[in-house]
C-alpha cells in the first residue's frame, strides 16, 4: 500500500504483502516536515480566523506579530509616565510617531489642532476613506492595554480571592492617573467659569454704575473676562480629550480580555450565546461611556460649595435658598442612578434572552420553516421584545425627567432666592442680581452633565459584574 504523500510502500500483515521496506531517514525527515507544515498551516488558518473575528470588533489579536507592549517598553525605559510627560511640553516639533496625536504638544492636544491635516483632506475630497486615516497609535493598541489590565487583574487575584476580587478596583487602577488629571482639569474649568461671573462680571457691573471712567481699568476687566473664558474652554477641551482617550483604551483592554477569555472556553454551558454577544457589544460601550463622562460628576460638588458661599456673601442668609435647590438636586440624581441600575439589570437579562432566541431562529430556520413554526417563534420573540421595550421606556422616563429638570433648576433657584430676598425687605441692586444669576448659570454645566454621568456610572457598574462573571474554565 502506498502513502499518497511520500510514495513509500507500507505493509499490512493481515493482507500478506511482501517485498516490504522501511522508509529511510530522508523519507522520515520529509514526513516530519510534511506533518509540521500541515500543523503550521492549520495554526495559521486558526490565527487568521481569530484575527478576522477580533478585527470585526476592532481588537487586533495577532499573536504572531511583535508585541506592541515590547515596543512600548523600549520607549518607557525611564518611567511609565515617560510618554505622558511629553504632553506637558507646550509645543513639539517631532514627527517620529506614526499617529499625529503622539507628536502633539499640550496646546495641540487640548485644541485638537493635530486633526487639522485630516480635516483639510476631508474638506478637499468631501469624504474620508480608510487610507486617509492614520494607523492606530501604539499607545491605544488593545494588545498593550489588555496586557496591562490583565496584569492588574492578576495582582488583584493574588491579594483577594476570586469571589472577593473587584473588577471595579482594577479598572480604577487602570485609569487612575489619567482620570485624576482629567478631574483636575475639570476643577480648573469650574474655577474659571466661577471666577469670571463672580468677580469680573460683578466688577464690570459696578463699573457701569460709576460716573467716572477709567479706560485702563475697563480694558483690564474685559481682558480678564476673556482670559477666564479661554482658560475655561481650553481646560474643558483638555478634559474631553483625556476622557475620550482613556475610554478608548479601557474599552479596547476590557473587550480584548473578555474576547480572549471566551475563545479559551471549551463550552459555553454556563452562559448563553446571547449574553456573550451582549457582553462584547453593549457592555464594552458602557465602560467607554463611564470613562468618558463619569469623571464629570466630580465638578458638581465644588461648584455647588463655591456658589453657596459666594451667594451668601452677596445676598446674605437668603443666598442659602438658591444653593439649596442645587444641592437637593444631587440626592435626586443618586436616587435616579439606583433606579437606572435596577432597570439596567432587568433589561440586560431580557436582552440576553431575546438575542439567544434570535440566534436559535437563525440556526434552525430550516426546521422552523419545515414545521411551520414561524408564527409561534415570531410571537415568542415579539413578547420578549415588548417586555424589553417596557423596561427601556420606564428607564427612559426617569432619565428624561432628570434631563428636563436640570436646565430649569437655575430659573427655580433664581426665582426662589430673589422672591424671598425681596419679601424679607432686603435691598437688591442690579449688580447683585446679575452676579447671582451668572453664578447660577456657571453652575448649570455641572447640573447638565450630572444625569449622564450618573447614568453611565450606574450602567458601567452592572457591566463590570457581567465581565467578572464570564466563565474562566479552559
């Protein structure tokens, strides 16, 4: 009998073949090479399939390529903040990195001027293609960030048991430095937004009531108002730039870690297919939103305290009333966050069931058509969808109330404060009234972002639990 690959005669004793010979050393080597190449081709096909599935989610998992983490280690030989410290330089003229954001200085980063070449290309062509966009920055690579997140998670498991280990703590350690800097920039934004109305606008109003004119003093006031607005807008832009970059890193890291964990499973009996799909799609976006918007919640308390102290200084005891309206709004937000988390937990279970049912329909569509079960399955899916929509509607109602109430809090606070102030017989000048209103308006930004921050953090908290509950049996 001849082997189709090597053409070597083999013997089967039961068939009584004669003139049989053993393969020589060269033929054995050829056979070993053939098996190695065959196994290598299967591995490459598997890697190609893995890479294709990963890239569909934006997660490059090409393990055959040189790791970006090793590349970064060459650049971070001094300190893990070696690259980040370069952003503190006001201007940078380097072009050694493949992505412009890695070459940007502080002013370019906070004003997004590094996007100017791409905007110019979009203006000339009228549209952008994939080849027009720069390659991904090595610092945003999911390979680099997932390895760092996995390292932090393993350290957490060494300190705590698997049940007591907190993924929230690990995520906080992963984003801690960037979020602290983002919060500091947000504090600068709030301070600049408060100083402008509280002192500069008040001085301008008092200057307009004077009979004497001083050109130098008036120009200094206008210039001061301009500078406070510039600082406020630039620091806020820097906050958004840091948050969005942190969110993209966190999303890539946690999705890659979950993706690797799922691919190592021998079976998925513990989790449904619909739940795994939702974890990789919906929950990853929740973590991004929490990193991008969640830190904005920190600006509310400081501006509320500053506003309360300043209003009391301007109006006296009645200044507590307007500030109390703002302060009472935050416990309401905490209550809404609990409701949002409750609705989120209920909704994800129903969504998992719906996705799982649709997956079954797509897999067994031939049998469903053959036995005329289309109507029964459609009614079942529709029933699940109605339950899911009902939960989403209730969550949307509460979210709409908070979003709608936030803009009118300023009006309510102003009306209550001025009405009580006048009813008690206190004098109210134009400078005092306009100053208090502008201070209230400076506090509006914190109120507007509070509902979104609370919503993103509460939903991300649920997502963290779902990521942690992924089965780890390999």
